[in-house]
C-alpha cells in the first residue's frame, strides 16, 4: 500500500496529532496539521504529562525524539506526597533516598515544542478552527472558522474530547463519569501561594477525603496546576449558579464544599493570579465500535476520552499515533481501509481495557476509603500493595464481565 501520493490532514495539534505527523513524515508522507491556536506561541494550559515506557515514551523513541524528551523533562516532578484532607502527609517520596522514576514527567509546552520542531516547515496551519467537513470525490473538504477550506484524501481527527470530526464517523455519545473537576493554574506559585508551593517541593500531591480529591503538580515555569474532584450531577456546572470567572464565587464554593479540608489547601484560592476551568468528566462506552471508512479515523480523546485518574490520556493518544502510522505505512496491507480497520481494532480493544481501569480509579478515588487505598498502593507493606492490585484486577476484569462495565457513582 502506498499513501505517499495522498494528502493527509490531521485535525488538532496536541501531542497525539503532532506525534502522528512526525511519524508519518519520517515515512515521506504528505502531512498537514490544522490547529485552532493562533500561532505556536499560544500558552499551553494543564498539568504535567507523565509518559509511560510502553506508550508515550515508545512513540517518542520511534520518532527519534527520546533524547530531546530527556533534555527537557522534569527530574523531580514525579515525586509524590499522598495526603489527607486533614493536611497530614501519609506517603512521602521526598523522604526516600532514591525514588523510582518509571513515568518521567514533562510540561505540555516543552513537549509541544519538541514535536513542532521535528516537523517540516509549514506543516502546521495555525488559526484553523475546524468547523465541519463534507465528502468530495474520494476525499474530504474541510471548513474552518476563518472562512478557509482545504482538501484531503485522508482525515485523522485528533481534535480532543469535544471532537467535531468524530460526528462524521460515529454518533456514539459520551457517558458522564459522575465526577466533575475544577481545574486551576496558578502563576508564580512561589510568590502567590508560597505554603502550597513549599509543600509540593517541586513534585506532586494526591490528597483525598470526604469523597473528594485534590491533585496538584509543580510545573517547570514555576506555576502550579491542580484539579479538584467531586461527585456532582452531570449538569452541575450549568445549574449551580457559580460564575467560574468570578474568583470570589469560586472561593466561596471551595470554602463551602471543601469545608472539611485543612485550611492549608484553601490558600489555592487566595491569589488573584489564577485561572479556573470547570470540566465534567466523560468517557465513551467500553464496547464502542463503528463502521470503518477508508479515508477517516480518530486518535486520542476524539476516539476515547476518559478522566485523568490513571494518567493514560496522552499516552494512549501517542500510542494511537504510533499504531496508526505503522498501519498506514504497512506494505502488506492492500488498501487504506484495511490499514485503518487494523488500527481501529487494536485501538478499541486496548482502550476498552484502559478505560475500565481509569473508570475504576475514578470511582474509588472518590469514596470514603480512598486515602487508605492509596496508602496501601504506595506504602511500604508489600502485602497490602498486592491485595490492592488483586482487588483492582477483580473489579476491572472479572466483575465487569457481569455488568455493563460502565461504572457509575452512586
């Protein structure tokens, strides 16, 4: 199969889309990435990304970018403190002489820069906010908010959790997980939230209590990214009456809903130098499938959005990119439909398993014994750690056989 004479459009310039562009350009393919950001200097929000050996790191290795990654990663960002809502530290990687670093972390910005710098000049077309697409002969015409159009023989949707490309492939809708997170980013945290900054010590904090969670991480630019997790109704963001652009209203919400949390956590909302974004957490059915097309497919959150409670989102997106690039350039496959079918079968099987694990984590991390389970998992007692893994395996892989597998919080 030869796709070198086909124009391939990747909609979305996140880690998955850019990794795919790099891998396909290595195989001499004609690639254009369309991204909604105005330019490459656009600020990249969100927590650090921890990359895994058999997925994110493997994709970077195949892209010959592993050295660049390690030149930019954050050596201490993975050091973890497990805390309770009482403010006490129960597990502390910083007290260990040497902590295992099998999931190295990197800021989103530097990772994006590495991937962008690896691409041919003008591969990414900026200010290309995708609106819709329609079939044109054997390909597609893409329409953008700026009024421009583009033709492609093959389109790959890498446009995230709210993908607009996806509707051209399937009408399967996401399922609400029962958890909504409030994401925050604090600039110059050493100055604006000094106590929390010092508590993090350049690493991350997982805190649990009262059926709630609080995840914090230190970024390379001196800022802090965090997100709360709480069981609320699906339409809570719209119906709660809180203006999330009004910091005083957000502060009042946290003081009320998280009143059982130690006052040290409330420093997060004491600064004006903070951005707030509410994010209800959704996932797609674990048994989803669709009819394969010969010129359209999806990667990353566009294909399989999931909550962040296993750190698998970006890793699965980058592994998708690797698997799809291998299928599309596999000489033993007769045509693009066979190549895409092979990729989609592997991808949907893989993320079904990962999705179940992620939703299981999402559930137990917001239950009364969340802190105890986290301590069992990361603690020094190997028997408790093994028992935790056994329980997880049973719930994810055995019990789910007798249910829909789509966990719902009660």
